[in-house]
């Protein structure tokens, strides 16, 4: 089978959860004997205005330069993307084309591959769930993409239900396939000692990820655990009001006596996170909204107690008090209460951490989910054969 992913953030270029998921799944499919291509549009820094073809452990990655001329992206990027896909398919027919919510807006509905939208959080989803207005052009592109797709899957039931409601497609069948976790990379490290009262966060340092509320919560936590430290891993972002650094905005909010207790590490490569997580007493990811939240499942795979948001798909990942803890991400008092509860009981942390690891092995490992993806692809292809 030849599977082609549409992805504009394939590592090692700057990426989020979609890029990580695509790489994990693409490499796993190659190991099972399938041909895998990844095609995406990238900026000047990634391409130097020239197309690039790379090999990533058997995955063929095509990086197409974005149009440098404003307001021409729909036409130029679309033409470049379609031409690249035609060239790839001419040599090796693409059986499955797998893309995000807006992935097929630049592709003709008549393109012969089975077109699958993988819902990982599109424009409608994040605009509405975060209380923002949708943009007319981006909304139109996303709706066009959905009209051209043949089949649909989503990384969580919450993502599926919310997207169907927002796009007014209640009868659209959606297969639920979570993002896989590399449980070999994210695995408990017995030789690394847990550091007392160490709290760790990972993710883009921005309002959406709940970092501001976490910093406010840490002020409360420090009154109970004065030796506690908070480590924040993640790239900086733009603070909306001042247009300056969000990290500097947070630093101005931190009481002077706690400045040495809160550490901003900047972006940390994925392969270094397990070592950092191993040292943590508790991992906290109070994101305001996610479709799944890969940092949550990666943290659970480490056998650590994870505090995540009860909003969105939180209850699909964590059974509160069984294999992790849930909080209200908008309420610093709720976050602080959960952290204090976890730090106060080492036996509880071990119990929840072991249960978390077991759940990830059972439901989110690459081996299990690559099979689920392949079964879904085959079912979609069978539907085409019958018609």
C-alpha cells in the first residue's frame, strides 16, 4: 500500500503534535512494508524557495516552497501541491491520501486516491472552543476540504463530535484513532532519581496552553512546598496585547522571591523530554483546549502522575484518581489543589503512574495504533472497490 500524508510541519522543522504524530505513524508504516510519502508546503527558512526531497528512515518527505508573493498562496501553493502529488502518483499510485481538516482544499475532488481527513483540530474547532471568531476564508477552505474527502477519522471522540456539530454534518461517520505514543522512547527510567517537589510542563508557552494559570497556581503551591520548582519547556510565543514575548509577560507576573524557582528552558527536542520527565515529581499540562494532547499521553507513558485538563477530551485520556488527575485549567486554585494533592503523597504518585503506563501500553502504543490505522485504510479501500 502507498500512503501519502499531507503535513506542513514534518520534523525536524518547527512542528507541533501533528508533525510528531505523522512522523511516528509514517515510520511505523514503513517498518511494516508499506510505501510512505509525506508532502507539505513550507516557508523560506525550511526550503530556501526550492523543493526538497528527503529520506527519513524510509519515509520520502517532499518539502514544497510556499509562494513568496502575498495573496497568491491559494493558486501557487495549490498548483505546486497538485503537481507534486501527480508526479508521485505517476511513479507509484497513491492508495491513501491522509490529511488534516483543511488538507484537501487545494486538491481536486477527482484526485484518484482515497482521501481521508484526520481530525486533529481544525480552524472551526479551535476558533469556537477557544471563544474566537472564525475567519471567512479559512472557514471556506475547511468546508471545501471536507466536501472533497471520502472518509474521516479523529484523534478523540470529543474532536469528532465537536467538528461534526460545527460543520453541521451530524451523520458523518468518523473512526476514532488516537495519536500513537512511542512507548520505547517515553518509558520509565529507573536509573533517574525523582527530584523532590519538581513540577514540569511542556508545550508552547502561550495562553492556550494554560501556562499563565499554572504560574499563578505555583504561587499557591510554594506556600505549602517552599522547596518546589517549576520547569517550563517550550518555545516562546507572542503576547497578544503587547505583541512582545509571552515568557517575559509571565516573568513580570512572578513574585520576585519565586523568580529563581520558575525555569523557562525554551524549546526542548522530543528525544530529551523523557530524561526531564523522569526527574519530575508531577507533570502538569493545563491546556485550555486540545483534540487529544500528546504531551499528556507521553507523560503517562513515563509512568508519572499527570495533571491534565478536564476540558475537551481530558476524560478520554485520564480516569481522574485512577491513572492521573484532572483540573479546571481556567482556575489556578484547581490546578494548585491537584498539584499539592499529588506532591503530598508519594505512594499515590507511584500508583497513578503505574496505572497510567498500563493504559498507554494497552490503548496508545504505536504497535496497537498502526494496526488500527491499517485496518481503517483497508476498510476505506474496500468501500471504493465495492463502488
